[in-house]
C-alpha cells in the first residue's frame, strides 16, 4: 500500500546523513515493530534519514573490487564517455599524422603500409570505439536521470557491455602498438581483407574488435531500450518523454537491428580466414559483394546511430537555452522514427559503383534523398524554437549554432551524392571525406562537445570554464571549416580517398595544405577542451543542481547525483517537469530502502507497474567479459577456442545469473 | 586367330611373365615380330627384345637410349611411352626427351637417332611412331606446357626430316596449300592458324600430336588428331584456335594438308582430338563409304568421310552435358553456354571431364561384328580457370580442376557401340576409369584391363564376363594377340599402372590435394589402396 | 557571416574552375559526354542546395537577431506557458513542402541523367577489357579479328567521338576505374563483370586513378588516357600490334639478352621475343607510354633507371622485386627498354 | 576466485600469443637485395664426412620462416611462377608432392630454397637468375606451409581460387625428420 504525497523535494547533503546514523539505528529498532512499512520510503521515512539509508543500500563496495563490480549506470556511463574520449584523442592523433603526410605532394614521411594502418585505425576507432560508445555512454549516464528512475534495467548487462567495449578497444590498440594493426580500411572490403590478400592476423584483429564492440553496443542498446520503455517515472507517458530519450529509444532499436549484420559479416570473414570457408570467394560462388551488402546494411544505419543521439542533444540544448519547449514535438518524434526506418533502406547508396542493376539504384537515390525531409523538418523545429524563444548563447548553445551551420552543408552534399550520376564521380573521393566529416563532426561531435559541457556539472558537480570553452569552441569550429571545406575541392580535383600520397601538379597542393593546417587547429582545440575538462574537475566552480535552468528530471537531483539517483521517485505531469513544477515536485513513495529496488511503469502510459529488485554489484559481468573476450581473441588463432573457451563462459554466466536472494518477497505496488 | 573363343577362354592360363624394371605407367603394346617380342618401357625408355622361341622367353638384348632425366619434369601426365613400331628390320620408337631412334631388330644396335623435341621448351614425345611407305611419322607432346604442336615425317632409312607440319601458325608452317579442301567453310581462309588466335598466342598454342596416326594406302593420306590449345583457360585465347582439337588428313609424301575438321573449335575443356581414327568401309545410304570411326574425347562418336572430311554422324556415346551437339550443316560443335568456364569462377559439373569421355586408349573395331568396343571414362569435373603465365619449360595450363565420377557413380564404362545404328549394344560399368585399350579377337572375345589390375575377357556379343586375371599392378597397357612360334594364340599385356589417371600411384602423389595430377587425383583417390606401381608383362595362352 | 557566402564561393569557383583548373584529372575535365552530363547535373544540384542553405542560415540569423527583443517573458521567468507564434505552423508545412519539391526535382533530374548515361551503353562501337591487378591495369582491345586484338598496360587510347564500352575485371581485389575528366567510376570486382561506357568528346591526355582501396600501393595505381582523333587512334593501334623491334646497338642487344632470359621474362611480355609472360604489364611498346609503373613516374630515361634499379623504394610493396642489377646490366636493360617505342 | 585466477592466466596466455605474433607480421623492406645468394644446401640424409653434422640453419631463415607477408608473397609466386603447374596445391603431378613428409632434397627452409635455386636432376628447373633470392626464400617459406610446418598464425587458410586442399591453417604438421628437428 502506497500513497503519493506532495511535498517539497528539498535535498540534503550526504554529510548530514552521516551524522544522523545513530538516529537511524534507533529508528530501525522503532520501525522494526511496524513490519509492514519497514524499510520503505514514505511519509515516515524521509529526508536525511532516508537518504542515508538509501546510500547504505545503494553504495557499491569500496576499492578496486567494488570499482570492477559496480552496476551504477552513472559510473558506467562516465567510464564509457572517458574511454570513448580517450579513443577520440588517439584517433585524432592518427588524423594529424595522416594530415602531416598529406600536407605535401609525393611525401614519403609515412610509408604506404603504415599510412594504410593509420586510416584504418582512425576510421575504425572513430566509428566503433568513439562515436557509437560515446553516444551510448551519454545515454547510459543521463537516461535514467532524465526518466527519474533509480537504475537502468539490467545493470549488470550494462557493466558487462562496458568491459566488452573496453576489451575490444584494447585489442585493437594493443595490436596497433605491437605493429600488427589492421591495414584494410574501416570497411575491410573482401577479398582484400580475406585470407589471401591480408596475410597474418591484422584483419582478424579488426574483425574481432568488431565483434567485441557489437556485443557491447547491442548490450548497451538493450539496457537503454528496456530502461526507456519500462523504467520511466510515473506519469511520463511516451508523449511526455524527453526528446533525447526518444532518440535513444530509436537508436537502441536500430543498434539491435543493424549490428547483427556486421557481426555476421565479420564472423564469416573470420571463418574464411581461419578455416577456409568460401563465403567471400567468388571462385567458389561466394561473393565479394555479400560483404558490402552486410557491411553497409549495418554501416549506413550506423551513421544515424551516431547522428540521432546528437539530434537528441540538440533538442535538449535548444530547449534549455531558448527557454522554450521544442516546437512541434510530435513532428520531431516522427522525424526521428522515420529517419530510423529510412536508415535501413539506403545502404546500397554506398555501392553505386559496384555495377548492381542500374534501375534498382533509383530506388536508393530516392530513399537517400527522402531522409533529407525528416532531418530538414527537425532543423526547422530547432530554428523555430530559437526564433520563438530567447536564446542564451552559452558554450553549449554555440555548439548548437555550429551544428546548424556545419551539418546542413554536410546534409546538402549528402543530397548531391545520393544522385547516382553524381555519386559515380564523387564516390570515394575527398568530396566524400568532406561530406561525412561535415555530417559526423558537424552533426555529432559538435553537439557532443556542447552536451558534454552541458551535462558536465551533472557528471562531476562542477562547471566547465566558460572562457576556455568559448576559445576552444571557436578554434574547433573555424579549424574544422579550414580542414574540411577544402576537401570538397580536393575531391573535385580528382583526389581519391585512402591514398598515402598524391602527385604534384594536379592542383591538390593548396587544398591539402589548408586541410592539414586546419586539422592541427582542431587538434589544438580538442586538447584545450580536454584541458578545460580536467582543470574544471579540480578547480571549476561548484555546480548547483540545475545550473542551466533545464527542463528535464536530471536537474531535479543533486550534481552529481547520489548512487540511488532520487530519494523519492518523481511523478511527471508534463513534457518539461522542471519548468512546470517549479519548487513542487510530486513523488511516489513506498520503495524499499533495505534492498535495492526500483519502480517499473507501463510501456505507454507509464503507470506504476512493479517494484523491481535491482541487482547487487557483482564481479561476474567483468569475469564473463573476460571469459568471452578470451574466446573472441583466441578464436583468431584456433577454431578450438570456441569449444574449449565456452566452458569458462558458461561458468561465468551461470554465476552471473544465479538468482538473487531476496530477504522477503516484494509485493506489487498498488497506486 | 580364332583359337581363343568364348567357350574356352575361361581355361586361359599364364605362359610366362617378364618384369620391365620400370614402375611408370605402361601404355604401350608389346610388339611381336618374327618370334621376338619387343617391349618399349616408359622413361627411361628401355627397349627389350624377348626371344619367344625359347622357353620362358629370355632377353635377347636390351637397348638403353639414355634420355635426359630432366625430361621427366616436362611430361605432363606420367612419363609414358605409347609404343614402338617395326619396319624393315628396324624397331623405331620415341624417347621422352624428344628423340626418334631406330634400332636394328636383330642386334639391338642403334641405326640412327634424330632429336626432334626440345625439353627446354617443354617438348616431349610419348606417342608411338607410324611407319608408312618409307616415312616415320612422329609428333610432339606438351599441350600443357605451351608447346607448339607439329607432326614430322622422317626418312625411314636415314632419320632425316622429310617434312614437318605445325598445327598452328601461318599456312606455310602448317603445310596448307592448294590441295587443302576442308569440308566446312569455317576452315577455309588464309592463315587461319594465325588469325584465329590473339597475336603471338599461336606460337605457344598447343595442338600437339601425341595420339595415333592412321594411314590409308588407297588415298595415300595420313589421318591424325591434334591436341588441345594452350592454355586450358579459354579466356586467354579467344578465337577458334585453328588447327587444334581437330583431325588433319595429309598427303603422306609431301605433308600437304588435304582436309581438316575441328571437332571443338575454341576448345574449352582440354578435349584434345588425338584419339584413334579407325579406318573402315561401312554401308552408308545406298553405298559403301570409306570412313573414319572416331570415339572422340568430347564424348561424340564421329563417322567422318575420310575422303572429304565431311561429318556423317556425331552421336554421344556416354553422358555429355558440355555440348549440345554437332550441327551437321556447318560441322560445328554447339557448346553448352552454362558450362563455359569463365576466369574467376569455378564452373561445376562439366561432363565429360578433361580426359574426355575417352582418352588416348584406343577402342577396338571388329570387322566381324561391325561393332566398336570402347573402353572409356565416366568422369565429370569442376573447372576453375585462372590466368596462366607463360614461362618456357614450365606448365601453361591456367586452370584448377578436379574430376569425379559422372552420373551413376562408376568412373569407367566399357561400351560396345554400333556405329550404324548409333547406339550402344551393351555396356559394362567399371568402378575405376578405363585407361587400357581394348582388344577384339576374331574368336569373338574382347580383352581389356582395369586400373586395379584385373585383366578381363568378355563375350563380344553380349559383354558377359568370361574370364579374369588379377595382375600385380593396374593395367593401362594395350593387350595384343599373337601367334607364337609354336602356332598357338597368345594374349599379352603389360600391367603397370600410371599415366594421367594412374599418376597418383606411379608418381606417389598425395591425394589429399584434389587438384593433383591435373585434377585426376580427386577421381582416383582410392587407387593407392587398390593397386601399386609395377611394370610386368603377362602372356597368356590356352592349355595344350 | 562568412558561412553565408561559402556556397556562393563554391559555385563561382566551380563555374570558373571549368576554364582555369587543371583538367588532367578532375571533374572539370569535361572531356566526354558522361563528364559533361555530370557537370550539368552538378550545377543544378549545387544551385538548389545553395538556395536551401541560404534559407536555413537566414532563419538561424533571424532567430539570433530576434532574441534581443524584449518580447514575452519565457516559461522559466514567469512560470506561465508560452504561446507558440502562429506563423511557425504554416512555416513548418511550407518548409516541408519546399524540401519535398526540391528533392523531387533533383531526383527527377538525377534519374533522367542516369537513364541517358545507361542508354549510351547500347551504342558501343569498341569494346575494351580492363583487368585490374595489384597495382596496375591490364588493357586488352578486342577486335572481331582476334589476331588484331591488342594487349597493353597502364595506358588507354580512346578515339574521340566513339562510344567505347570498357569491360572491367579484377584478378585479385576490388579496384575502381575512374578517369574523372571522362566519366564516373565503376568497380572492378573479382567474379563479376562490370562495364562502363564512355564517349570522349575532347582530344587530350587525361589521368585516371584507382578509386577503391586495393592494398598497399592503392595510391600509385594510375593510368593515362589519350583521347585521339580516330585516325591517330587507328595508327596507334596498328603500331602497337607490331612486335618489338630488334635492338640495333650492342648495348641494347645485351639488354635484350638479359631481359628475355632473366627475371624480367618471367613476368613480362615483349611481343616478338621469348618473353611471353603475363604476370606483369606488357612491355612491348613501353617506351611509347607516358608513365612507368602505373603512373608512379613519368616516362624518362632517368626514371627508367630509377625504376629498374630499385622499384621497391619508388613503389614499396609493388610486386616487381628489386633485382640488384650490376651497373653494366642496368645500362643494358635500360638501353633495351628505351628501344621499345 | 579460482575462475578469476584462471581468467587472468588466459589473459596472460593471450597476450603472449599476441606478442609472439609480432614477428610473423613484420613486413621486411626489400628495397635492396639481401646480398648473398641462396645457400647450396644439403639433404639431411646426406653423409657429412668427418663431422657427421649438417651445416647450421641459414641465418636468414628466420626472416622468412613463419613470416606472414613473406609466406603470402611466396604463395603468389607459387601460383604465378607455375610451381602449381607441376606440384599443384601440394599433391604433386609432374613434380613430387609437397604436402607429405618426404623431402628428397631436405625439408629445411634453406634446403628448399637451394632446391628452388639450383634445380634438381629429375625435372626440377633451376630458378637462380630467374627469381630474386628474396623471392626464392619467400617461395621456400610458402612451400613449407603445404606440409603444415610454419606456425598456423602465419599462413593463409585459402586463396581466392577453387577450393583444393584442407585449409593450411588446419593442415596437420607432417612429422619432420630428426636431423631437421635438431636444427630448429
């Protein structure tokens, strides 16, 4: 039996809770008599006492073991983000090396094979180890806070997902450090990546890195989708859900549909390479193009998997800084969903030059162009929100403007290359390089940098330095344009992608030199951003709960939030609860405090549905990740690893899923 | 000789045996002249003379020609020899390294020796020479080595080359002159041996003469088939590739071509056309016509008018899916486009396989029954064409192939074929490919050997097995029947497995590689368990 | 502010580019019907996209400028809901309609351009086979008379005004045939038969380059395309069909001896000599070409020396080994190669 | 705890594997020829008068044996230089099989290189002066893969052609003769 009570959601510091511990113990004895209401939050257990008890229940064990065992989505999300940013930095350094090599024609600074490794590592890292994980990391961190829940669904899966991702990244970069880095391009076209033309283990390492990151991404997507559908605060119907949650919902589903294609493709590649199957051997009636179909069936949605969360960032930041709810919320949601669906119908536009039936191409041209409609409408909605509101141009909002200015160029060049006759010229040239960097940096990295600044106080409890932030913004923005705009011309002047050098006399000297200079400016700007992040961690201004005046629930808890996120689960009555319910936040009570417990709600209406026990911290996800990782890595070397290696996997997974001992049976929550 | 008949053949017993001291594929027939048996072995091409007049047939003399050892490295399909001939007191034979040697039949002393082939280019000679009217006719092997095929006529007395005709290249090399009147339009024109090839490809284009030559004294014409064009990969040699895979009729004296018929223009499957030409006069329409009976490697039984080269009929005598048939108007073979091997993609299930429905091993024609007895294969293949690189003295093939049993699962068939009714009278299914020639005796018994070493006698009328003998090695050699000095009928055969089909045994190949021995290893994987290499002569006769 | 003018700059540069920028290897080459079609279509796309971009940026600037108005207070400031400006809803519909119309127009333009290119393929007059290898181009000119078919490498000659169908094959990995001045690209994929039809319209010399990553030396896999008058083209073909001339000087003769009996002859073909291999590019008329090693170096005596002496330092990873010729041999080999006009 | 320990152990093992892999992937720059010629090489069954011991393994062997790029290059040459025409994919034909444990002239990489360079009397051509020494070594390295001698991590499972033998990544290593093993 629970009753909702309106009361102030004033938050107390944890230090105060410490001091009151003795009182709590007395309370415990007193409450022990009232068996029914024991260890539940509610009118009788509130304030600092409640928070201290929740802290005791939700806190993870200290030390390295606790660090490895944690299932706290905020910790995992932060790890995801920091790891992904580290990979961004590494891949960025590779980009600078490549730009140094390309600064002059006929340059021999970096040899051909080394250069091939560089762009392979750059592309693979950016796509698999930075862009997707960082988006999922931000999602894992912020989604439960935005939804007003105490934990993600499947928190152990979440922890597992991070370790798989980390191991995949370490495998790739470890191999690179040992001089066995892949050199087959991030797309690894067969037969170049096949057994004959890629001797050694370089290609296998790439392919298994894919498997790692796919497992990680799919796991994280399951966590996010389940959290969004089942763990929203009561009252947060789908129609009131924050747009960022919508984007992560769409993206999560896309990940689950798209990633298996490439995991299958890479498994078949490994099988070709390890045991000599003929999936991609044209002689034996396999097909080199099968790889491209499978790869781009994943690869194209991948772009939207990266881009859609960024539109969620955009919606969040535009709303906050324009001080207006997003204009035409249903249109934006529909745009998201239709983009997600259309994304699966365009993969062939990466294959216009492969000689597939020509009339069929027209369909993909049309589908590719159609994507411009939902995206165009979204952009209109953001601009309309800004136009209608009173935007404040703090650092995150600057990135919003940079997004519009940059991404639209990339989007329009995307319309150009959607046309078959145009694509046949522009495909695989620097025009494409320019195009997708405009889309991915303009469309995803700019909003990401903005949103990291935006949520930095929520993650760390401190504000990032505004002045430094503005300097690095302008550097990254202008440097980017300098680096990538000339690439359009390099491409039109006949410079193909993935060449380690180009001859003098083709007019490519100037655009390449400009690009190289621009790249270094971007590099410096990112460095400055990182310095700002580290500096602010220690000496940044302490952040209030809601420094920007945000509209969504993550601003309702402290910065950084306690392990249990919310002392009482809030109840939502509008799309912008923080604006509409200022000072007065309705909550729901009755969740246990002696056990980790969270509230599940119904999928559409978000009516309270179940009290669900939340798993304790556990080492088993970590061990399972290691066991599976060992299988993945050793299966590069021997097919036997699949049979032998599955034993530890089975042990780890059995231990992981061993049923939790519940002290007492939880009862259904009745509203 | 009619002493051996279906009724008594079961009593056949061993008369004597003789070990040839070689273990390579023994494809040659023993040669019996005037109470002496001559045996020509595979490399190193020893020539033995056995005295049949003495009990146990002791050796009279042995001639060792000492061919170059390196020639073994350019002989595509085991280091075989297909026989020696006797003429005017001389035994004439070829050596693997490209020489023709005449040896005095009585003394075993060399009379002359002529070098015709150059192993540095990949040329070998494995065929049996033919002596006709004072000319020794010899052709070269090496269709898998990018060798340009030729036939040469040597003066029987001196060994000097009388004429030499190439099978590719300009007309003057091919000895095409005013007498050349082919039956079909596609063979008429100047320098077709050049124009039907990409530039210079004819110089390394094959068309070798490693099979059988026939001579028609009435017309003074010789008939012989030309081998496959090189390389096997057809994409590398667009065009009809004249004058490969066809039959030439040439004037014996001058070598001038008289007619030519190309059974498979632009050969796709190594379907050499070197098989025997059986000269027969058969009723056709309302007259008797002099014809060639040719059980072709491409699977068709051809009846060709030997005066004009006109094809009278062409009927498949086994399972064929690589071709649709022969258009009798144009004489042109119609290939099945589904089986056209394209570079870069394996073409599967091509029947017959590269060794053809029948390879070199000659069929036997019985003028008594009018039936042709054909020992042949039932093999299909997968063919993976790839670019061949020409390096003189090394293989020039450009294909990965593997053979396997055709429909029915048996790899060999012995067919009695009626050339007039154009159908099989009876058939014997043999598990292994049939690589031994057939012998038809006047007594109505057919002899042939199998690769697992059974020497069999069957009834010419119905194919019923009458007698069989297990030899020490698989039999691919030609059985003969001769009248011994004692007047009795003898049957002789040499058992020595090898050749293309038996190379897995004679060359000790590893059958884990299905492409080994140009793909034959896959079809004869079990052969090493069924037989071992050998080289033993067996002579049979009826008990006294 | 600077962003607004950028598409304009791009447009102007493009239009001017046609005249001033190199047309050796660029889409401004405009030397074939296909490239011209591309350029026309590209301008259409560029204009429409530029208009769209100006509209977006205009709206953005309007939003930024409008914020200074002291207009209605926002939600946070007074806790009341803000009424959405009534202009926005029709604006959204209009904007959607505008994008839709623009895209339909572009799609139709693109479709018709594509159809007309595809139809050109039906009128082919000459068929050429190009087989890509790591990292060079094997070129075969087909003729109904197969003995007139011509095999050469790394250089393409096309007659002006004749639609040519180029059939594309690969011996190893996926490559892409791209001569930007003439036409778009088409992949060469092992196990698949692709083709591309080009009708050159301007005599000249153009450069193409592999456009699909194909391994270590992807960057140095180029080919030179000569668009000739029909007469010159036929003359060229006749000349190329001839066997390599017999060397006349003793030095070239000793080079001939070396080339035809040593390493070179195991990979290269020189018509009329014992060297008939096909692993490497045909060398019969090497000295008549404009470049060495698939565009890695321009043809010159010095470059021939450099290439023959140590190909691995010029094109590391290329399949041609560094033989380590003695200086005497090197002189002879280069002297012989120079005779291969 | 024990399973964690085991997991750690496997990580270390995997790391060891990866580390040992590095040599196998090294692309040796061959811009200059390696100078000396391929050694003459003797058969391990030869009698070595006086000492009874075969000459030590050539020092350059380690640059090629187990080196994936060298083996891959050797495989290409094996196809293009027509080795495949006689030896096929190891089963043999005109030439003897290369996938079994019989080595007429020695199965050590330097002995194979010598056989390729010098030719052998029963039909094996001599490739010295036709291939560079580097190429001969690469070929020798590849030939050893046919009988499963090198590490499975350095060989290719198959090439882009018609399927033939068991993938070389799974080829059982043929027993080598004692004199061979002693040297390696």
